[in-house]
């Protein structure tokens, strides 16, 4: 079982996957994506993966056989394991617990060459419905405090397989960055009695200079303090704290804006590696007043060096206003 | 002038270097180190850099001419600029200020091929004396709240030039990660009336299983909650909050342990890219009771993906106990 360890100074948790007995020579950064002879995520190779947890599939097709449009499987090399108790322990100044959790892979399409560059909004809707369904199912497990849905696209963004997929990790603690965001939003709420994200969205819509796309329910914009060139956030216009509460018509609106926004990023940056992460409230916590769920998309086009690691203070060579101009106008030359 | 912007939720600051008017095509991650025909850091090319701020040089040689062993120059492309006032401003929900600070480059050796793989401890001592001298000089400037000394070694760790060098950035704010570390240490101190780092060092020395090297004044160890394989910290055994207060004999001890430790990392991981960062107390703040300066060395041998970015929760495939065994025993086979 993986072990969770906590840094006694910063309260940062780490998952130790020490059971794989890696050697120093296993840690060579590889720049080229791994070439697999036979992709385990392609239709026909379902027996290469663990048994599926759910799928969207054509009528009269069987689980773990071809015919699916979206397929969810447990990660074959899970960061956290679904079975077991937390068993919190101390060791002098240190704290640890068992690595209990869930780690699932959402295969976004049967087509190996697919991706956000060519998804229909119907396909994105199916993927989003899948996220929501898995989110709701796992959030019923009382051992889990947080559910993180994210995508690593491209080798430089951490993807180890080319076939389009995203991931979900349910954790037994509230991760540090999430906690910071919740506490920042709570502090603002106590001071103003308003949601900080609602205030941001109002200001962005009225200023207009960082908006990328907008529809009835959602807005996409470059955040004022963008850490990375072309960092982009998507948020619901109405105040909602939990991604899991999204309804069917909102999913269609989210699919529309994700398609439009990510296509613009892919076009402007010539198919960059990117991550996106759904930021939502913790399982079973009431953050209704002050938190506002959203998606953060981070093109991975710059390197993170010692300064950023040591300080959490970012250097960005592209202002969000200028990035917005490149994204909304393909003919903008700067 | 660069602009500092603050995220209203997480209180994270970002430096916007928007004056260089970069284009989207400028943001392509390059994997190969840049080849320069003529290295601006090599002796004989002193006129390619800004005028030097200090140097260790042979008698009867002139500033900005060859004959130096260590040379400090302002960064030609500074993240922050030394001249100007902070001019804090608000814009609705957002806060910003001018990018005032200092950004210096410490050229560690006249020899382009040098590095921690072959430095003598005398050369490391000279580099450390330089860090201390620049630290003390800049900490007298009342506009600066923090001075960050760090090294990016290798292209994958963010170095843009091969010639061995480290950097120093003086910032007008206390960066977020530093603040977190200070607050964590302060909380522990209020509870226990002891320094958390002193407790960690005591426990590490008594357990022994994560220790890499030790001398009279310093200890090098793999931290209990290592974020990265072979992450290594070096700390003074005696409680001291500020790197700038180090004395001459301690510098010799630090040079000894840095040489031994980094050589072990370079050998075990076959010359990995790495960063190191000096964690010290802020300028002019009294953290005497609860903070303990130290150096964090991070081999950059794994990729940071969406999960880590979204959560601040790290996945590590190498336990610090096992990493220590590989580092202290070159014949350990795992």
C-alpha cells in the first residue's frame, strides 16, 4: 500500500509509491513520448486494462469489449489504493497514514488520434457527464475528503500514454493548494460577504480585456495574475461551489466553452502540452457561501526553475491582456 | 518596469515581464540547451555582460577583465529592477505594484566546463562567501523583504546558459512558499516552544536512516516527506535563522558538505538536472526563535503533472530511506 507522509513544517502531504522498488537509473527525464506497440486504451485491447468501472457505449455491446465512446478504468499503477483503512500514525515529529483513495482513468475517445483539437462538443459532453458520474459515486465514500479531476495532455505535461485520457484521484486529505484556495476565498467572504470569484467574474466581464469566450452559463478568461503564458480559467457565471452539482444543460454549456477555448489555445500555441484541473469544494464540506468551482487550464510552454520552486512566486513573460488578444483574434500580430 | 500582480484568492504574487513583447511562437519548450557561439560568462568576454558588482580576483587584475575566480553581475534580463519605488495600487478586486528588486548572477568559476561535479571545496567556499556578501549588502535596502539565492543546473532545471552560475533575487514581498514555511515553523514553536527544524535534525541524527553526510556544523539528509526522488536538505546543526549570519568557519563546513552531497547526487543519478535553493528568514524580520535556515536540493528527474499542480500533493516513487542507501553506498543495488 502506498504511504502518505506529511512535512511537519509546511503541512504538505506526499504519496510514497515505494513498493515499485525503482532504481536511480529509472529516473531519467524522457522527452519523447513512450511508444507502445499496442495501445491498452484502444478498442480491441480492453483485456490489457483492469475491468471497466463504467462506459458510454452503443446498445447491445458488452462491458470490456469494443463499442464504447467513453470508458473508465482503475489506474493500473494507482497512486492510492481503494481498499483499506487510513491508519493514521505518528513517528516522533512526523505524521503518516496509509495511501487509501481512488485513482481512475477516463479514456475520452476510442480513437487514438482524437483530442481536444477535434472533439465534437457532444463528445466533450459525454466526457463531462462521465466526470460528474464518477465524482458523485466517489464522493459518497466517507474516507475521501477531496476528488481531483485533471488532464495531462502531452509528454511534457506528464502524460505517459498518447491515447486521449484524463484522470481522477480521490484523496483522504484535502490537498494543500485546495486548502489555500478555500482559505483565501473564506477570508475574502468574511471581509466582504461576497464570493471573491463572483467579484472577479463581474470585474472581468465589465473590463472585457481578458475574456476569451462567453456563453449563457460560463465565461473563459486569462486570470489577472496569470502564472504562465496563456493560463486560462473557465468558471460558471452563477455562484456554485461544487462541480458535482452541475446539471445537464450546464454540461452542454461547459462542453461548448471548453471546446472553443482549448481549440484556441491549441491553435495559437501550435499544439502545446497542457494540463487542466477542476477546482471544486471538498467532499461533504459546506463551502456554499464562499467557494466557486472552476477549471484552470495551464499550457506547459515554460520551464519551472529554482526561483519558482523556492518561492511560489512566478515569472511570466506574457501579460494576460496580450494573451487574450492573441487568443480571440487569429490575425493579431502583437 | 516589470509589474507585480497578486492573485486575490491565494495571495500568490506573479512578476509580469510584459515589456519584452513575446509572441506565442516564442513559447516552445526547448529540450536542448542553447548553444552560444561565444559564452558571455567566460573570461575575455566580460564586455558582453553588465558591469560587475563584485568579484574574487587575483591581485593586480582589474574589474571587468580576466583574472577572477568568482564574478557577480546584474542579470541582463532582470526579473525585477533595482531602481524605482514600489507604488502599490489597487484595481477593483486586484492588487499590484512595480517590479522593484534586484536580480544578480553569480558566475561560479571562470572555467566553462566546471561545476559541482569537480569543484574544490575552496572554490565552493569562495562562491558561498560571495552569496553571503551580496546577501548582506542587499539586505540593507529597506525596500527588500526577501533575498532568494538559488541555482538552476542543466536545461531541464531552467538554466539558459551552460557556464556554471547561480542567481540571487531580492523581492519587495515575502514569497508565498517562504511565508508558508515561516508560518508552519511559528505554529510549531507556539505549541512546543521548540524549533521544528531542530526537532527534525535531532530525530534524523538519532534514527540515522536518512542521513547522507555530516560534519561538525552541518547535516545532509533526505527529508521524511520528500516530494521528489533524491530530494536532499542541508541544515546547520545549531539553531540559526539567517543564512546571512554564517561565519567563516561555518562557510568552510558548508562548502565541505555541499561538495560531498552534490557529488553523491551527480554520481548516483548520472549528472541529473537539479535546483538548489537557500531557505532563510526574511530581511529585517525576527524569526530567531522559530526559523532555521537550510538548503533544499532538488534533482529534477521526474515530471510535474496536473495532479501535483492542482493539489500541491506530490507523488514520489523513491522513499527517502532507500534514496539515502543509494547515495551513501555506491555499491548498493537496491
